[in-house]
């Protein structure tokens, strides 16, 4: 995890040897915070879902609550991580630093655009394959009705990645514009929290509605998949969730 995060940050920032050492230190601090502060909460979250499934509570209201709790955990994670990012970004506010960052963003964006420029049928098959793998990991072998649900869902969301990429592009552009104003560390933290958690307030207000539609569509998929699940499938989900929760608790300690 440390290596992945460090490589991703290093991709967007022009670092010298001293800054690479500092980055390694800050990433280690960030990962340690996440391990000790958030993983126990993730474990409790997964255990709670497993307990509800075990009690037969997997209706629409139950899934809505689980998703809302998951969103709260994400927000808590973001708010905890942004101060680390802000501290490091304070050292990269020169014109050259920002231009380097923008160039790398453009390159990454172009790579993603090339991936999304494939024929829609190929994008659909890739999306369906990912859905099948993810649900198979928790449910085991899927029945025919569940496969049909995933096929319908994959077709409905095949264009969502382009929408998200466009939104990400707009947020990146407005963030680099913000950095050019030479903000303070506290200002960067506040802006990152707002941009990451309520970015529609700053740019592209329509994306809020898109996000809600996407979340509701996914909630409906979960409700329908569980409604036609077998006892064996639900037992596997419960076992898998408890397994992940135990892993999180072990790592956090």
C-alpha cells in the first residue's frame, strides 16, 4: 500500500531525492494513521453488515443504511488524509511544479480516454466481467437470474466512466488553478475536503444528481441480488465479510 501511494504521488509531482525521502516518510505516517484509526471502524462496519445479513435483514431500508454508513466512513477517511496531502503540496506550488502536475494529469487523462474509446460492446463486456468477478467473490456461483441482473446493470452503466472522467478533469483543472493562488496549508486542506466530498458545490453541480442516480441504481442491484440469493450464498457473504473484518482488526493492531 505504501509503495502504491508513493508511486502515484510521485507520478504527478516533480521530486528530487530529498523530496522523495520526505514523501516516503509522509506516506508511512499516512498509512499508519489509516491502519490504526480507520481499519477498526471498517471492521466494525463489515461485522455489522454480516450480523444484519445473518438476521435476515437485507431489504431496501437495510441496504440504504449500509450505504449511508459506508459513505460516512469514506468522508471520515478523506478528512483524515487530506492534512497529509496538504503538508506535502505546500512544497509544490511553483509555476514549474503546477505545470508538471498539469502535464501528468493530461497524460493520465489521455490514457483513460483511449481506454474508453473502445466500441461500446467491448466496454460493456469488460464492465460485466468486473461485476461478475466481484459478486462471485462474495456470493459464489451466480444463478441465471442474478446473471441477468448484472447484464442489465452493466448495460445501464456502460457510459458512466466517461461522465466520471469528465468530472475528474474539471476538478483537476480547478484544483491546479487554486494552487496557483499560493494557498496556505489550512486553505489547501479545507479546499481538498470540499473538492473531494462536495465537489459539485465548486464545479459541475449536475454531478451531484448523477452520483445519487448511480448510488440508487447500485442499491437496487444489491437489493435485487440478495432477494434472489440462496441461503448458501448468504452464508458465503457473511463468512467473507467476517473474514475481512478479522483481517482489518489484525492489521490495525
